């Protein structure tokens, strides 16, 4: 399973590189491996337009990798291109992988720490960072959605929009993962770490409250931020039904959102060029509408 996850990460990195393009380093200042905490993975990368002044808000990328792998450094070309193209700051963060001692709730705390540190960095550079648009793929999409929906009140930088691509939205539905690329044991082991409660298929019902706490669908309300979802119909890692559930809830509560279906793609969203261009266009449109 880990080899497959690594292969998917590499495919996703290629997807983002093609989506945002390479270059634009002459238009931005970059700050790499800046610490936001004492942990070895509590670091961030930041790209700031060279002409930034006054209020210059933030796009924040949260990497995927099943909460147990992945690295922000693979997205450096993307955040540079975003900052150069949008006129906003762009950042990517690392976070502590889930384990028997670390679950998703700690990662959400780390996102708060990272945003606080990035805001302070902005002050050092003479700019004011007050709003953030979060986005991520797979586990990064889960974390982006969770943070935007459940941690907005405490966030040092206010979430104003969120993109979740191929994202796990309802971790209580363990069977949907078992029906895909996971077997009973690997799904239960991963989600035990993710939610902070060790369980097997036999005592799954005892884990439901813990799994719900790290599921974006739990926190949807009429006040949820504008959202863009993207998912491949052929995804066998995170079932397409996960985004369908969130789409239905966002519709129910009247939340502004778009659901981009990639009909020919799997988890990496790599087989639908028109939809890829649409995501790129929406990131630019949302940045212009909500971050300016």
C-alpha cells in the first residue's frame, strides 16, 4: 500500500506542475524550510511577490500522502507560480505524520501554528496577511476542508475559501475504503492513527465518534466557506462517493460551491485535461474574488 501511495504522490506532483506551470522565480522572494514549531516537520515554504505591499493575502497548500507521507518541497514550483500569477502570497507546509501518538487533530493544531508564523513573517516583510484560501489533494484535501470548516474561529488568518481534491470527507464510512485499494486491516490501522482511537472492523462502531471528529462532513453548515471539490470517477483510493456526500451537504445548506467531476481519472486526476484547466481557472478566480 505504501508503494502505491508514493507512486500516487509522484503522479500528483506532476499534475500540479503541469497545472500551474514552472518558472516565475524572478517575480517572487522565496523563504524555504522556515520553522513554525519545534518539531522536525513543523516547517513551511513561502513565496511572496516582490512588489507585495499592504494587505497581501495567502494561498496555502497542504500536501497529501494518506497523512503518513508526502512533503511540501515537491510543491515549490507550484507556490512560486501561484504567487507570481495571483499577486498573493503562497505557502506550503509540512506537518507531523499520524502515528500511534499523533492524529489529525494535532495536524490541525499545527496548521494554526503555521498560519500564525506566516502572519508574523508577513509583518516582518511589511505586509498584512489577513485571509487564506486552503487547498490540497487527498489527505491534504481532507485537512484543508477540516480546517476551513472546523477551525475558522481560532485561525490566525481567516479561511475564506477551500479546495478539496480527491479528498476523504467521511472517515466513518470505512467500508468505502475497504471496497477500494485497502483491505480490512490496512484501512483500520490507517484510520486508527488518523482519528486517535485504535479499532478493528469488529469494534468499528466504537470508533465512529472519533472518525466523525476528523470528517469534513461533520462540520458543514450554512456559514461554511465557499468550496470547490474535484474527484475522479475512477478513483479506487478514495471513493467518488466521498465527494458526492460533501456536495450534497453543501447543496443542502446553500453553501456556494462547485463540484468538478473528472470522468476518466483516478485518484491522481491525471486523465481529464479540460477539468484540470477548470481547476486552475477556479483557483485563480477564487483568489481574485476572496483574497483581494
